[in-house]
């Protein structure tokens, strides 16, 4: 069957930001496609897609509105595939699926770096970072987390100077606490059970398994020098840890249980077998990663607002979308994180009494320890839009010439963060019928 190829005149749109019709995935055949964002303060890294690039795939896989508008910067053509057609092609090749997943993984890692405020990662000392993380949890009273991370540091980097400091701190911990309090995870059949505040895996350790949450909650965090940055709070049925096993790189975040949590671990070899025997696992993993990329993109967008109150309401609005709650819904919906965690998730680590008090006075919100209930998602969306509009009114629009990024030679720069650079991938999809 021939693939559908469409032509787009210069200035025409392939799709529009916030469009909910996300079934189609586009592979640029010829020309150039420019990304445009409604939020003029969002300085996107990705600007131009060219031949061999796949776009629109994130929103398609996770079923969320488009993150950007795609405009033909010159006369262009693109292969247009439905999500099911694209998945059928990938389903015939587990190796190819893993390769595409690695592109997803790299993209999310890059977004995570943006969320953690551009902290440089390439030249940092991993043993020193692990020592800082273990010391942080020791100081803040999470002995289980401290013991886990420092023990991993000693195990993986036993000759590094940081390991000696870790041994000293571990010795103090063992002397000062009851060893029974240093609980380990337990197996119940095929499931792994963690008690409250246990580390499931830590940033920078090798990844061997992904996990599906059977019961409980897990927070995904990155470690700052003296703070914990919450990337996400996950619940029943959600997948996490998939990035390490598809990218062959160390974990890029730490996962910690919230309350007693039961997980189904799936290792690398099992994933490959599942892809061959059960293509539905591909859909689950693609949906998990693309949803996280989509929401991480939204979070970075939220961070561009000036006021904390705007960031917090915008976060809740988009969290509703992440959890598949319609913004037209008027029925209550609960989030399993509190006001303190909310402030941390929008990048405000020190807390803000005025913003919190403003939310406490909102009759549409109910607060309990570790949870926030939205009585009417429709009302919350309207409130979030009001604050966003107010925030935007105080910010000068960007120069329209800033839509393109140029290099030192004056040529348009290409970037692979939002787009999926897959010239080599396409060449290996043997049944792609490219027209002459």
C-alpha cells in the first residue's frame, strides 16, 4: 500500500497548536517546516524540521493537544500516516521500535535538563552528585533514601574519593539508627513491594528494569545541590523507568515510593519478548514516554510565566489534561500531591506564602495533607486562563524575526529536540513506499 504524500504551500499549516485532532504523524519528504508557539516567551530550541524528520508524533501517541503549530516555511511535502499505520510498521520490527524509543528517551532527557534550570550534566562528577544526593536525604531525615544512594555509590565507584566520604557517612548512619529501620524492598510473587519513602532507583545508577505501578504512588525527582526537584507524581497503572532500558544510559532521575507501593518490574530481555508477542506493550510504553515528554514540554512552557500563582494554576490545568480529564468537566478530581509539592513542581523551591494563600482562598479548590481536589475542572481552566492572560499582558511580544534561529553563517539552524531525526530509521522501514 502506497503511503499518502501531501504537499504544503509556503505559509500553509500542517497542524495547529492545541488542536485536539492528533491522529496523524508527519514525515517531511521535502522542504522545511517551522514550529510556532502561542506563548511568545517560549524560546523553543527546535525551530525547523527538514527531510527525514518526523513530527506530530508526541501528541499522537499520548492523545494530547498539539504542543506547537507546524507551518511550511517553504513549499514542502510530507508523508502522512495515521498512528495505527505507523504503529503497524513499527510492530513488525522490535529492533526498530527500540531505536525509535531511544530517540524518545533522548528527547525527554533534554527536556528534563530544561526543567532543572539548565544545570550542566555532561561534565559533572557522577560520584560527587550521588554523594550530594545521599547527604541531602541524610540531612532531611530520609535515612532509607540516603542509605540506598550512598551504598550504590560505594558499589559502583569504590575507588573514587567520593566513595570514601560515603563510607564514612554510612558508618555514622549504621551506628546512629536501628538497622531494622533500613528496610529493603520485598517480593510478593512477581511484584516488588516498597514501604514509604524508599528509593526504587536513583539517578545515575544503571537501569535494568522498567516498572508498572500496581498499587500506590511514586514521585520522580531530580536532585539539586540542596533541594529535591519533583518532576512528576505517578499512580496506579502508570509506567516509569523505561528510559534507561531503551537508551543504555544511567537513570536520569530518582524514583521514590509514596506510602506502601506495589510494582511490577519488567527487565530488558522481557521487554523485547513482550514486543514480539504482545504489541500492546509498545503502545503502553510509547504512550508513557510521549505523555511525559508532552507534559515536560508544558512544564517548561509554564516556567516562562512571571508569577508563581500563574505557574501553579497553569500546572494544575495541564495536569488535568495529562490525567485525561476534560477541561469542560464539572465533576471533582483529586491530585495526589499537596501545595508544597505543587510549588516545587513549578520550580519554586522556597515556598511562597502569598501564592499559597491565594489558592487557599479559591472556593473551587480543597486542600488536604498530600492532596489537592479540584471541584470543577472547567472553573479551574478558566481561572488558569485568566492568570495566564494577565501575565501575558505584562510581557512585551517577541520580535517576529525571532521565529527563526540563524547560525554564525546566517543559515537557518536545524534542531532535533521536538522533531525526531530519523533519516536512518526511515531507510530501514522496508515497506515505506516513498514516491519518486
